[in-house]
């Protein structure tokens, strides 16, 4: 049974009507299908991803999440949000509109961070934090060396940076952290802002969220979809981190926030350079993190 036929059978099982179903050009691990009044997300990766998303939609039930209509062993059927992503709208916004948008994003992330972690048993804990970050960096550095994404000179710089700054990763109190807060995952339907993808929620220090914001500030088009990518200009994101600090100051409580962001960024870019060893942007960002 192909993907479309499988989705039809899921909708029919739950008595949800449809006229048309299309596979969306989104989702790198899982498959997304768009029907008339709903979205069907078919999970192809690890089972925990479905459980984490179900926890948000069915247990937390925040007002900024689409409604869960039905679910099965490997799929969720969600309310369709007929809106536009922040990435799509951002180039045409005024500075005031952009700041207000970041404020709304921060309010969503702040609310998620206050979730009772005792109830979030299905959410993976990344603690102890220092062990997780440094262990992941070292593992990815070895992989990036093997792939040719990192040469010996850069490898030595990275090793020195890690040794010098790893102590900044003190064990901050964990929160429910959304680690994929780029602007393609937020949709405006009229004036209401929705967060539409909850796979990457973890128990971790709240400032881990800043990793994505910093990367958008450096190269905003790295997350945008093909349609919106060419319209993302670096100068339009110059105030992004300033606004995040203003509306989510808790993310910046640690006195070593900049160095911590640098380590988070290194962790991410090494993964990219392992998979795409000749890519220029990950290496350019990596060098900028080393100067933080």
C-alpha cells in the first residue's frame, strides 16, 4: 500500500472525510500528508517521536497547538492550520511586526518550559548536561574527521575550545525545551500563532533553545523552505537575539550564555559536516562559534 492509500485508510477508519490528499514537501524523517481539513503525520523513525508529540497534543493541549483529531500506532491526525509560516511573512514585516512576532514565539516557548516534567515521562532527558554535550561533540568530531568534513587544523582548534570552555556547561535546572524553534515550524492563521511540530522536545536547560535562534541570526535561510529561502536576508535578522533576550530573559540567565551557545552550535555543525563534508555554511558558522 502506497503512502496516499495508507492515509486514506487511516482517515476512513476514524470517519474523517476527504476530497483530496497531497504529500507535503516537508518532514525529513516522517511523512506529512495534507487533506481538506486535517494533516496526517506518519511516523517512520523511532517510536518515541510519536509519543512525544502525542504528549503535547493529548496531555498538555496548549492553545497554540493544532487539535489532535485521532491517532493510530504510527500516525497522528491533526487539525489543519490554514496559515503562513513566519519565514514566509518575515520579509514583508515592519520591524515592529517582527518584534511582536518574536514576542509571541517566546511566549509559546516560555509556556512550554513551565510544563511539569514529572508528567513528561515519555520525553527524553539530556541530563547530565555537560556529559551529553561534550560527549556528543567528541563523537561527532570523530565522525566529521572520518568523513573529511573537518581537517586536522580545525580539529585541533575545536579540541582546544572544548577543553577551555566545557566547564561553562553547569547543570542548570531542566525545563521542557523545544529544540527546533525555527520559523518554518510556526504558522500564523490570521492573528493567531501556532507551533506545529513537537518531535524535538527534551528535558534540558532552557538556553538550549538559543542554538536555533543563533543559527537563524547567522544564516536565516538554512531553515527556510525552498520557496521562502531566497527572501531571507541576514540584515532582517539583526535584532533577533536582542528580541529573544527581551521576551525570554530566562534563556539568558547563565553568565556564560555566549560560550554555551558556541558549544551547542559546534555540536550541531559537526553533525552537518559529517553528512555533508564539503558544505560551506556549516564550516563558516563553526568558525564563528569558535570566536564567541
